[in-house]
C-alpha cells in the first residue's frame, strides 16, 4: 500500500538524503548473480552447453547516466484552490542510472533498473489591478525542492535463438517522490488619503509518497556481430485508485552496444521517460516530469 506523510516545516529545515541507488541495486543484483552462477557454469561446460542467442548475455551490468532535458509541471493545493507551475523546461542534468540483466536457461530473463532525479524550481510573479483612484498590487512566489526515485524489477521471456530475439514480460515498479513546498503571497492596496494597507502570508509543507505498482515491458535485441548489437526497450508502470499516489511511468529507449573487449563495452541510446503522478489529498496534488535525451553507460557482460 502507498504511504503518505506530511508535516508543516520551515523552509530552512534540512532535507533528508535518500537511500543511494547503488545500495538498492546491490540488494537486488546480488541474489540474481547467485542464481545465474549455475547458468554460467552450464555455458562454459561443453557437456552442459545449450543454445543461447548471440544477442543475449548470461549476466550483464550497466552503470551510466541519462543526460536528460526535463520538462516539469507540478500542482500544489487543496479542495478550495491550487497552483500549477505550467510546463517548465529545466536545464539538462545527468541522472545516474544502473541496470542489470540475468539470463536463466536460454529464454528466461530477469532485469533491474533504477534512476534518481532531483530538482529545485522557483517562480514568482507580480500583477496589478487599478480602477478609478484605487490600486491593488499582488505578488506570489513558489519554491519546490523534489526528489524522484524510480526502480523496476521485471521478468521477460525471450522468443528466438538467432541473431534477433523478442522479449515480453511483466514485473513490479517502485517510485518515491519527496517534495518540499515553500510559497508566499503579498498584497498591497493603495487607498488615497488612507495610506497603504499590506497583507502577506507564507506556506511551508513537506510531502513524501511511495508506491509499488505492476509493470509490463517489451524488448528487442539484434546482434550485428559478436561485438555489436542494437536494442529497443519499453516499459510501463501504472497504479490506479483514488487514494494515495496513483499515476503512470512510461519509458522507452533505442540504442546500440559495442564491445571492444570481450567482457567490457559501451552502450549508447536515446531515451524518453514520462512520469505522471497524482494525489487527491492537500499538498502535492500532481507532478509530471518528461525526460528525453541520450543515455551513455559502461557495460560488463559475463
């Protein structure tokens, strides 16, 4: 079940650091590597060797970065009023990303991927209204600090044993979002003969939500040669419901792998990720982030 916690806080409160992705990845990949050790033995023993597509590896681990240009939109409010930032294109950032795959038998694949995104967003504006001798000026500002962690663990069955294989499967996806909101508003009314009358207010809040949801994924692998491959991956995480965090996360990437050495190579791809999360409670009511850009990684295979 998703969890949600919120508390009033000062904008100067320190933000807690999340669990590193490397620790989460290690927790998943360590048992997967142990499971795959038997398969590695089979692959090196001629008496036990079976037919595996040259487009697949027994074990692989990729560590790299998603050099993405994010487009962010957030909605903060309650049942009476809300504030939407609109689509804001942020500066390109390198998002750390780690992924791993283990092949059990000839066609059963287990995959893991995780990435993290942190962003600070600030916006303010001033508007004036005048009628006859009266004038009113209003100023409002919003500061958002948020962290987004996404991880997925999936199973895929690979069809084929030649240079081209197609995989389809399912799994679970995990996402966590933390948001610190600081907002202010001020209004000044100019009444001739009565001087100035001012009013202002501040709002501070911290929200944290996480959820586990079902996932579907597909993949295509094509081996041009033993050292050169093309690949395509797509996955979708969706959680329904009218309480807590719900929404969807879609990801797709197309790229190539090149192995100048037998066990070590590089992977280059272009990826698009769309994160659309919603809540029906006061505070963070909506967060949508669209990423697109190149992904570069160092890949080890065994």
